């Protein structure tokens, strides 16, 4: 978390330094908007801090996250976010410049959303009996935003690439297609978050193209990818499975029933190539909830709650 403080404008960083650890450790997002108070997201609620952001604060923050070089961050700015050291992602909003109907750049940036990357090593271990049976099962993790999809996916990648000696689960070659630099939190191509030894990452690469690149060049045994949903993504998923590669992917959705109605996802689900579906949600009692469904739609594990991933 000290990394995040080092990027914040000085007056905002000083306010956070005086914040009690019990609150600071529960922050999921920090939103900084010009002429508005700083907002923090704390699990299922939010809080507005008594700090009004100025244009100077926004300029200082932008300079810090781009290392005073907007030009070198042109591609990241075009996508609307920048990943900083520690794997934290800074979303951006402002005036969009178009070129032929495509986003060319974002200028006059007035809003920043710092999503805190919270690595939870070991959070996926209790799922292993459902996801591994004489090999890793093709698995789809389903959930709406901020339910821990990426956190869980990251730890599964760590486990697969490390193996579990006491359960005689071997370490396997894992290829990660990290289109939004959120799974591995790469900076200059190097993952900032903890993984096992047998992992290769394609950072900031479109998922469909990245999966095919990994198959051709890195011979992965398992491919990890976040937020599958486009038609080209589904085609690449089928190509990977036909090549004998297992997949663990995430899909945005509020339920299993919600996801299977989508045409692009329905195609691969109807082929029964995915054997496990981990469905995530949140509530006020348990914070995070999950259930596990098999390829026939039957629940292998009814909904359980955990305090955190």
C-alpha cells in the first residue's frame, strides 16, 4: 500500500497516512475527481473524504503515474487505464479524442480510479478438490465487478504453476493473457505479483490473439485469461481446447443462468468443454459468496460465504 501512497498527490497522501490501518487495509478503490471530494470504496460501502481535488492535484497524480512522460503511455491512455508498480490499476476519464471512430487518446483527464491490487495468496486452495481431478478441469469463474474474480484467478494461476507436493499435483506450464495488466500486474513486462516458477505472461495483449500466440510460442499446459466475452474470445477458447490445453477464465455475469444466455458464451457451454463453474457474489453478511456448478448445471457445492478471498 506504500506504493499507492507514493503516487498520490502530497496533500492526499498525508491524509491517508493518518488513517487508521483498520480502514486503510479495507480500501478497494480510491477515486480522485477534480473539484470533488476524494472517494474511497470500502467493501460494500463508500466514503467521501474531506479533501477537494484541485487541477494541480490531478496534474501531479498524472505526472506520477506516467513518470512525467505522457507520450510513452500513449497505448495505455488509449485503453483508459495505466497499471502502476505493485499491480494497481488506475482508470482514467476525461475528454476522448476519436480517429475514424476509434479512441485515439484521452485528454483533459479529470477522474482517476485507483483499484487496489490485493494479493490473497492461498485464497483458492479450498477450491482445488473441485477443480482438480486427474488433471485441471476447464473452469469458468463467473461474477459481477468487485466479487474477487481476478483475485481468485491469480491464486489459481499460482497454484497450477507451483503444484502441490503433498497432494501429488505437479507444477505445470501456465500461460497468462493479461489484456488489462490486472492478473499479474506487469510493469515493463515483469509480473509484480506472486506466482509460481512455471508461468509466462503476455501483458496488455488482446485475449484472442494472445491465446493463439501462447499456443504457437510457449506450449502452455494451462491458459489463464480474464473477462472472456467477445466472439473472437470464444473462438480462441475452442482453438485452445482443441489443442489439448486446459483453461481457467473469468466471465462477467450475475449468475450461471445469466451467462449461459449470451450467444458468444452459450456456444462453448453447449459443447460441455467447461467442467466447472465457480459463481461469485457478495452480501452484507459474508462479504464474498461462492458456489460450484458442473457442466450439466448441477451444483457440486451450494453457496458458501467467506470474509475475504
